[in-house]
C-alpha cells in the first residue's frame, strides 16, 4: 500500500499514515484534513502528469524531459497549495512501493525540490526511452495508419502498464472538493472558465487572483465532461439500480439535464432548476452523478471526497455512505474521505458489522435483508483517523474491526457535561 509522511506542512506538525483502500479522516475545521487529502491527490497524479508529458512533447533527451517534469510538478504544487515561500521548512515523503518514493522539501530559491528515489528515477528514465522509440516509429509509419495502430497500440499499452506497475497504481484519481454547490452557479462558472484561459501561460505557476485551486478546476472539468453523457435510464444491472434508487432517496427526486441546464425532478414531477434547489441537493448531486457514471463504465477510481455530509440530514448521510460503499464494491475503487461528521463514521461501522455478520452463510441472507450486501465493507480494507494536536491518531479498534465508538461520543459527552453543570445550577437555584 501507499504511505505518506508529513512534517511541518500547513496545520500538520508530524504524521505518518498508510493509504489503505478506504481511508476516513475526522477532524475540526482548519485542522489539516484538506491538506492531507490534497497531498495524497497530488502524489497520486504524478503518473498521469508523466504519461501525458512523454506522449505529448518531443524532448531531445531524458535530461530535458526530467527538467520539464519537475517544472510541471512545481507549478501544480503551487496551484494547489499556494506560493511556497510562505510555507517555511517542510518535508513530505510519499512511498508508492518498496524503493519507490518521492521526497518534497523547499529549495533555497523559494520553490520546491522533488527528490525521486533511485529506483523510481531509473525506471522513469527507462519508460521515457521506450516512449521515445514508439514516437519515432509512429513518425516513420505516419502514412500507414494500419501499421501505426498495430505497432504502436500495443507498445503504448505496455508503457501505460509499466507506469501503473511503477507507481503501484491503476486507478483514475478524482478530487471532489467541498463547496460543490458552486457548480449550480452559472455566473461563477463563467468566471472560472475565463480564468482557465489565463492558465494557458504555463510559466506563471501561481496568481493571487486565482478563483479556485487546481483540484477544484479539475473537478469542474470532470463534471463538464460527464454532464451531457450522464444517463440513468433503462438500468438492468442490480447494483446500478441500487445506486439510482439510493440517489433518488437522497435527492428526494432525480437529476435531469435539459437544453444545457440542470434540474431536479421532484417526486411530484415538478422540475426545479438546480440553482434554485436546496443547498443539500446542490452539494451532493454531482458527487452522486459522477460515482454513478464511473460505476456504469466499470472505471476503477481513487475518489477523494471532502465533507460528503455537507448540508445533509443524518439519514441522508447514512444513505450516502451506503452509496459510496456500493460504488466501491462495484468498481474495486479506493475511497479517501474527510469529514466533520460522527454520523458518517457511525454509518461506516454499520457496514463493517454487516460484513462481519454476513460472513457465515446462515447469517448472510438475514444481514442482507437489513443492509443490502451491495454496501457491506470489509474492515480489513479500511483505516480511520482523527486529527488532534496537529497530527493524525488512529481511531480504529482492530480487535472489534470497527471504529472506536468512544471517539464518536466525544462531542456528545462534552455537551452532556455542560448540560449536567447547567442542571446543577438550576437545581441549586430552586433549593435556595
């Protein structure tokens, strides 16, 4: 599994966690949840940036390619985290597999330095060499389309396979940020799209007037790509039907796209423009739609979601956790979620326990009647952390194979303690 070590970056002082198939991070606002999530996303897209670079640009040699790759990563880092000169000293290490890791530290010129392990560096150089040979063959056979497809199609797939093996990653990474309701604001979207034109100047890595950060821009682009192709009609697959039914329960209606406009079709069949729908519907609709689309395509993903519970009732939060779990089970995807909500984690415990109860054949049908098997999750595939004192603490009870219930009761216990004190004051006043 992947691993990340963070030292003195943003709100995080020092921490080290393994990136299991399912990761949940609980914490207060401004505690560092988004920092950790964005770092994971940043490292998980190293492979995409490398593949795009070596197939779209013609370099004289590996040295030139390596320099451009480093520059590209620096630009992306500052587009996510801002100018590095204000960050002070930090050290971030991401390990993809044995002997393959990257270390990021600030450099003397107020930029960042990427230190690739020797094994990772050597194999990147080797993949670059293979790609250069493919592109040269493609030029030579440019007029013979059939020969070009036969010779280069398999070779390109081999390069992609080698890259996936090198980075220990065959999933498509997508970051789903908080503040998702912005996609229903057409004026704001036009401003962002205008800002995209200015981003074509690749020499300028960061501008104070950027409207949104890089992960949010990528999310907007992903939604735009999926919007017109979204289709939830004539569903035959049982799990896709489960996703569609659950989506309608969460939205209290269904999403409709008509003439370049988004609508929510309510249960009474009225159409409400998405921009006039409830805040909860606006926040969750494209989280639901994207996951449904990936499931329909059978696309394995690494989905990083910030605060999926935003503006949702606890019942809807539970349904959403079941939905995300079913998506994972359909596609074999990885899930990384940050949350403020203890309801999300208690919901997760139910899915762990359903899997535990259903392991025996005599209990499986009974457990499935309570929680559909589509949504069961193996506790062994998951990890859960709480951020406190600028570090991450493991809150999973390995013996029970569940998240420690005591951690979920912390907020309630504080409230109960305050209520008891007020009750004491009230009783004392009556006695006097």
